[in-house]
C-alpha cells in the first residue's frame, strides 16, 4: 500500500492540468501585468480572464473579485477593509463573529479589538455549528459587519449562511469564509446573500500562494497592502500571474467535475463512517453530525477510554503511511486541542484526542479500508 493522504482540508495535490496551464507563465509569458508593452499585455489578459472565470463560478461581476496571496490574506483584507472603512463612513465599530472561526478571522478580530472595535463572538452548539439566532441576538445599532465561516475547517459542519443573511438588517455587511466550501459545493454569492466571500486555490487542487476576495459592489473597503495601484487600487503588489492562471484552471475543472467529485467523496465517507461504526463501542465520537459535507470527518477518542497523546497518535498513523491532522493549528511546535471543539463544550482531555480525516477525489475505497484496518489497531494500542 502506497502512502495515503487524508489531509485534503490542509492542502490538496496540485492537478497536473493546472500545472500545465501555469508553466507558460513561468517561462515565455513572464511579463508584469502592469506593463504596457506586449509582454505585460499578455499577462494582463491572463489575469483578467482568470477573474472572469472565478466571477462566473460564484455568480458575481468580474470587478468584484480581488486576487490575494491566500485565503488568510483575503480574510484579513475583508475584515480590516470593511470594518475600518465603515467606522469612518458611519461611525459604527461593532463586529460579530463566532467562536468556531478560522484563526485568520479570530486573530484579525483580536487586532480590531486592540484598535478600539467592539468584537462579539457568538457561541456554537454541540455540533460546532453557529445557529443564526446566536448571531442576530448580538446585533445592535453599532454593528457594521458579521463574519461567519461557511464550512468549518475542523469538523465539516455547514453553517446556514442563507438564513443568517435573511435575518440580519440590510445595512449590516455579511462575510463568509468559503475556503473549505469553494469548489466542493455550490457557492453562489447571491444565493448565500453575502457581501464578501473569500477562498483559496490550494484547497481545490490549485497552486499555493493565491486566493481571492469577492466584495460586492458598494461595500465599503480600504486596502490592506499599500504601494501599488493593482487590483483597482485596493491591493498593492505585482499579481502572481502563474498562480492566478492555475487558480482559474482549477476552477474550470471544478465547474465540470464538482458534482461527480462530491458524489464520489460522499461514497468514500459513507464507507468510512460505516467502518467507524463497526469499530465504535461508544469509546469515541464523530464530530459535526449530521454529515452533509463529505470532505471532512473528525473523530474524538474519549479520554475515559484512551491515552490521548495526539502527537503520538498522528505519528503512529504516519508511520503506517497515513497522513492526517488533529484539526488544530500547530503553535510553537506544540499541538493544541481544537478551539472549535472546546468552544462546543467538549472537555480538554477529550478534545486532545481528535483526529481529522479530510478526503478528496484522489482517494480510493482501498485507502479507506486500509485506514480502517490501521485504526482498529490504533484503538487497541492507545486504549487505557
């Protein structure tokens, strides 16, 4: 059995078709898209065609797409850009988010708090979802912006952004972090009812180092990066043309293959969940139920039954050629339990035994079966 990669929520293998499209822009079409000569014009055309592809995919105008270096930068750009501009224009300085957001949103909100903004963090339920009422009950006359993740990157729960959009006042701007959902499920920004949407290429078999922010026309926005007139004066810096071209190609592929990929990964998750059920004697739990997003399956080994040393658990799986994650960020070399699970009410000792399996269309049923076989041994090995 070859090495098995089940950490697709962290990053995905770049599609060879994407690499092929990028190569000419690393070689002969190397011009700066801000240059007026033929080299620059060739690069500019590629960037604008990519913008059109992405805009069509999420049902917006091309001029509402801003390219960034990552989903993290896109989240920073949108939150800082809207909150600070709205403070200047309306005086409102209250932002609402949730306790289950990606760190790129949580830490941006922490920084806004340091600068005098009021940050409200809505509670999550036991399944790690954010009920819209938990957000709307925090709204007041000072609220300018709401940011709630679309699909949680640790548990795969899908938040009801459409319902939240319908319930909030029209003059409050709504952002959703779509890094995990984009290219895997439908993300029509008009249907979602959002004013801003962010995503990244490397989660859908595109290159690392490129993301985008959709910002609806008329939404207040100021730059995060200064020093150039690129991206309509809102994001300085020479565009990463090869990565942008690769991103567009990944989106083209997703537009053709998303439905089939979804159904295929759903069948893999069903196989995996059935196998987990046969191993479970109530000694571990499966997070984020019900499972409507097949790409992420998170399990927690209960501390009453297992010695929850997550580093040892992940290393054991890696030694057996299975790459997964704990679903939590690695800070200063120490793996910490998921803030998402802790905020859903899970005990620290239990959360410390969490394994995130994130599937992709490149995985196979045989890999799922092998993983289940290794998990069966792991459960015995780490049993108290």
